[in-house]
C-alpha cells in the first residue's frame, strides 16, 4: 500500500529510457544483428548483453560527459564489437563541434562528437566507427514505449507539471517525444519542460544534472525541491542522486529490469508500472 501524500507535489521529474520507454528491449533488438553476425553467445542472453552494454556505456559517459548520446551509443556498439572479436579497444578520440543554438543558457560552451552525426559540416566521422555502429546510435527512435506509459502520462498531466531529465540528446529525444505526446489521440498531453544531458554537459547520476533541473524548475514554475518528485526506474542514475540531494522519489520497478538496478538507493513510493502510479494519484486526488 502506498503512503498517502503523493499528490502534494507540483512537478514530476521523469527519467525516460527505462521508465517510459523499454530501452532494454530496444537496445537488445538493435544490437542482436551484430552479435549474431559475430557468433557471440551474448545473442542468446538478453541479460548478459545488457550488462555488457551497461559497463561500456557507464565508462564512456564518465569519460566524455559532453559527448552526444547518439555518439555514446555508436561507440558502445563499436567497443562491444571489438571485444567480441578480440580486437584492441578504440582510443575513443573526439572532435569538437560548434556550439548549438539550442543549447540551454548556462550549459557548457562546446559539444564533443564522435560518430559524425553531430559534427560540423565537412567534419569526418571518427575512424574506427562503421555504418552499423552509427545506425545503432540512431536506433533510439525505434525503442518501444511501455504499453502503460502514454495513458499514464496523460492522467498525470492533469495533476502535475511534467518535466523530463534524460541522458539523451535533443535530436534523439525528438522522435520519442512525438510518439509519447501525439501517437495516441485519446491520450495526448505535452511535457512542460525537457532537460537533456546535451543541455547540461554531463550524464546522470552526476548530481549536477538534478541541481540544474531544480534551478530551472524553480525559475520556470516556482517549484522548490520539496515540490518535485523524481519518477524513475533507475536506482543508480536517478534515485541515488535524488537521495544525495534530498529529493523525494517514486520508483517505477519495471518487471525484469536489468540495468541500473544495483544501487541500494531509497525511495518514497514504489510502483510496478507508471499506470499503477497514475491510478494511485487519481485515488488520492478523489479522497
């Protein structure tokens, strides 16, 4: 039974990939062709594939906090391919791209890019990346949305401001946002604000991402830390920094989740789906 009081908040601060979108299925399906082609036993184990993916992704995000997420994905794919083939790892060199006009105020003044997808005109792709690596980096738009997500977001939008804080870049999120907000004509809604790793210049679980979001939410909506509820499936990337900063949180414990589940983070509410959370919010709002 959920504790009362979840309707006291003004803003829900969402993780997207793992919470709203089934990124584990999306990643596994997008990476399987390479695994099968190389005859890797990982192709038979979604769990082992995801853990291998996670170990490389975390390392790259820590080393290159301003690299666009599509480029991070491309390099993860390339690195896994090299490991499976017993080839030496790439140095993961990066090139500096011009500042994008869409970058939020106060964000870092440069963007690092590797896969060529975000490089300046005429700038070559990084040596060592192949077409399938870059294609994997662009696969986010194909990652499936959890079946309960859209209706739940539409319901929650009646009670809260909906904010996104995601380890993604603007271009990659645009396709996901269109699906979430507009694909279901009976359950349309609009995110009130979106913060990405591209805006901030670092990746969660860096507490700086949450500090950035809190500052912006205060300025935009007058929402203080006590008015914000982090809503996420990732214990490592979201609930741990929320604990560090004293932000209350709701854990969406997606069945079978593998990645980002090892942290002993605490949370105030636990639901198995976002739909379950939306139902509880509706129940409390009627009480």
